[in-house]
């Protein structure tokens, strides 16, 4: 009796796929790092400066696989500068059922620096990711 076999050897295809995936990954890592550092640089330019502490605290942290990054500040008041604060009308004293003026604060107007820096970089980041994928997927 004749025997018919059909064998698929995907070793080369898997190897090629891993090579392409590696190229795309490296290109994406490069694009992410470049954009994150651009955001950091622009945020430092836009940052309100009094003592320089806020500006110098802006830093970039990369994920272990370098496929993600966070740009931010470690100061507690960075969020107040970015988003502002609402006015404080004073302290309510239940014993006299009124607000007293001690502790009033007019609030702080928002002076965003991180969000505008990220929005400015967004189109460049999307384009660099598109190029990273196309270059990595191109067969050489």
C-alpha cells in the first residue's frame, strides 16, 4: 500500500517572523525613547520656574522591556501647577455656623507644562511608530 505524507516545515518562516518581530520591536523601542525624551525636554522648557526644583525633577522612567515610558515629576506640587487649584473660601466653624476668613486662598491658576509637551509630540510619535513598523516589516 502506498503511503502519502505531507510535511510542512515552518522553521524558516518562524525564524523570519522572529527576525522581523525583533526589528519592529527595536525600532519601536527607539521611537518610544526618542519621543519620551522629547516630551521631557519640552516639559522642562514650558515648566514654571521659581526655584528650579520642579524643572529639575522632570524625568523619564522606561519600562523594563523599553516598550513604554513615563514622563513626570516627583514633586508634590507639580500636579497643582499642571491643573491649578480652586479657591478656598475659608474655614467653616460649626460652633458659630459661619465661615471665617482665616485660611482663605485665592487658588492657583493652572500652568500646564506636561500635557502640552505630550500633545506637541503626539503626531511625531505616531509617525515614528508607523515608520518603525514599516522599516521592521520590510524584508531585507
